[in-house]
C-alpha cells in the first residue's frame, strides 16, 4: 500500500525528488517547512486558451527557477484526475501544493507572490508553516 501511494505521488507531483526531500529531513534535521496552498479563483483560464497556456508556461518557468535555486521540495497539482477531465470545476478548490525549502515565512510569501498563477489572479497562494512530526520511516526518529 505504501509503495502504491508513493507511485501515485510521483505520478501527480512534478519536480519531485522524494529521496532529496527524505535526505534533507534526515541530514539537515529539518522539522519546519513552508507550504503554499493554491486555491483557484474565478479568473482562472484553462491551458486550452491562449492566455491560460501563456500563464501556465510562465508558471512552469517560475517552478523551474524554484527548483534551480534549490528552494523546491515538492510541488504539483491536486485532484488532477478530476480537474483535468472536467469532472470537477477547479474554481474554489485547492488545485496546487508547493513545499518550499526556505528559511523564513517572508521568503515563502515572496515566492508565493511571484507565482504567475497568483500574479494574474488565477489562484490565491496562501503560505502555511508545517512542523514535520512524522515521516514514512519511524516518525521523529528519522529527523534525529
């Protein structure tokens, strides 16, 4: 079951490197991270539109910059199986989660506000802190 969940996560999250994240948690004793929760707004434009596709390409460049600067732990769309097949209208739903490797809430907010989806009013990005208290391994023992 755990392996099946891991495969699903790998399929649904782009730019993921779970080994890197696990090593960071173990080796650097990370217990606090910042998470961007992205909720889709009424201004959302589908990637099937010219404007929507252009903003999506900007968003991918933004995410690539996060990755290149080693600021990204994990990112990807949520409920992709539902929104990509039009089973659920994305407006009003959380449609993305981004876990950041940054030192402060202020830095996390700066990155969240630079996201083209946020800048163009397609989504609102809200930054949360998260204390890691359990991992796939044996909970806090993996952090010590």
